[in-house]
């Protein structure tokens, strides 16, 4: 079944993460250290829209950036999603 459901725009969300990080005066390396990641690749993937942070990492990002999770995510309401039960 195909229906109109909200879909997260990963590219725009990644741009938000990049902008919010810069607005907070943080480097990718600082976020990497904060999250305890061995490499910065996850953060770069988030920023380039190649991957999404997990829900718990989204909550931490919101805390770090002092915004709501809704302010990080960009939702496209016009994309058709394929839903199967």
C-alpha cells in the first residue's frame, strides 16, 4: 500500500546537524570525543545525510545543541512511503 506519510529528509537533517554544530562552536572532533566514537565517520555520515543518528544520539545532540529533536529533524510531508503490514 502506498500512502502519504511523513518521511525524514536525511540530506536536510544532515545540513541541520552541521549548522547546529557550527552554531554551538563545536568541531566534529569534539562531537566524536563527546560520543566516545573511535573515528569521526558517524558524524560525517550524519552531516552528509548518509546515515541518521540513533534515537538516543538524537536526544543527546538536542541536549548539546540546546534545541528540541524536532529542530534537528527535517520532515517531508509530501513523500509517498510504501507501507506493508
